[in-house]
C-alpha cells in the first residue's frame, strides 16, 4: 500500500485552488460558506494551526 501523505497533501490544497479560481473568475461569495476571501483566510488559518501543532 502506498503512503497516504501525497493524497492528503493534494486534498488539503484543493480548497486553496478552488478559492483562487473562484476569486479569479469573480465569484465574491460561496452560497453556504460566505465570502470567498473569508473562506480562504479561515481555511489558511486552520491549516497553519494544524501545521504548527504537528511541528
């Protein structure tokens, strides 16, 4: 069985890519979650907190 770390890395990067694409296209809000910039900043904070805790 292969290691899951590459899959988890790509899975964690998907929201960053999606939010960047939505901001490029001009979508200002995601219907359920709120403003795109807010969603991106909160997700980045969660990832940074997780990485700090794992370190």
